[in-house]
C-alpha cells in the first residue's frame, strides 16, 4: 500500500515573541493558518527507512537521517520507503521541514502505525505539533499550546526572494524578547476584510531582525505593498517569505502573475487558506 500525504505551507499571520525560558526556548503568541500549496510525502511500508527527494527544491535537501522526514519515521518506529516531493523553498519561514515531518507522521498512521501525540511530535521541533493538525490555530508557549480559531477564508500572495534565513540568527538579533501578547479574547470577524483590518494592528516581532540580517526581506515587503489590491503585507515566521492578503483569489492570482513577471528570480505563488 502506498499513501500520498499533502504537507501544506504554514503561514504565521502574526507572531508575537513574548518571552524566553531558561532553557533558551522562546515563547510565542501566533495566529497560524495553512494554505493550498506545499510539499508531498509518498510512503509505503518497508523493511528499513529510506528517503528520496524530488521536486523543484530538491537540490541540497539531505536524504539521510538529518532530514526531519527520516527523524519522524524513526520516532514512530515504523520504517517506510519515502519520497519527499519538495515544492516549498527551504529555510523560508513557512514551516516546510516541519510540515514534511508532520506529513510523515500522518502517512505512518495511515499505514498502520500508532498515532503520535502532540507532546511526542514536539520532540521533532516547535512547529511540528501545529503542522500535524494543519488547521487555523492560535499557537502559544513554545508551540505546545494550540487553540482552534475560526477565521474567514483568506487569499494571499507569497513571495520568497530565494534567500535562506537562519531562524537562530534572527532570534539572536531580536532586541526585545518580552513583547505584548495578542488580546486574550480574540474578536469575532464577520468577514475577511474585518479580519484583515484587525490583523494589521498585530505584529511579527521577528520582521525587523530578519530585515537587518537579510535586506531582501524589505524588498519583498515593498514589492507586495505596491502590488494592486494588497490589503496588508507582513513577513511569515522568521522569513524570508512575505505575504500580502487580498479579499479575492482572482486578485491574488493577478498580483502574483505581475510580481513573478517583474521579479523572475523570486519564488512567487498565490494561495488560499485551508478550512478549519
């Protein structure tokens, strides 16, 4: 039996850094959604675990035990022959590696392995538990406190200037690590425009540090802000991927086409959020 499991990109619509524990882990308060583009895991049971990598971003992706996909297979103690079809740029702030690991865990469960708890998934990385569910959530703590949220459908353009960003380096450059959380009680939004208006009052506390480290982030944000129809722009995660939100998918598609034509060396995609 062979299974194919989608590994959707994770977008941090907001990311507030609210503290740091004694063990070095940072505390976050973030609204997270998943979109209709991503990688794919193809897996079947095998005597020993193996991994091959295909796709437009396969180059440079290790196929050994250092890959989170192999680590996920080892965690469930369920050997599989796996192919990672890589469509998301690496080290780009949209959870590619974590999504791949989570898709591997889901693949193993579909093939008969015992399901993995969020607590165990956290051993693979702070973003793996949220990627395991791949639904809109408010993520707090170190990624271990997940609360479902009801969000209206969102449409966006994603831009990555093809520059990898080191998450540890971004956090090192963060000037203030005890920033305010989002409101304890989130409002109810009647539609996408109301939500976008509220979201514009929130933050990604890593954005300034990422720009200092990788100036191309600022160029991507500026290009998105100038694109027709963009309601708001922000960086996702620790970068370098940035997004612009739109009230209509056709507007996002048109803006993505224009941005890709003007910046052929960038990774530019339109996307819509997956339902909860």
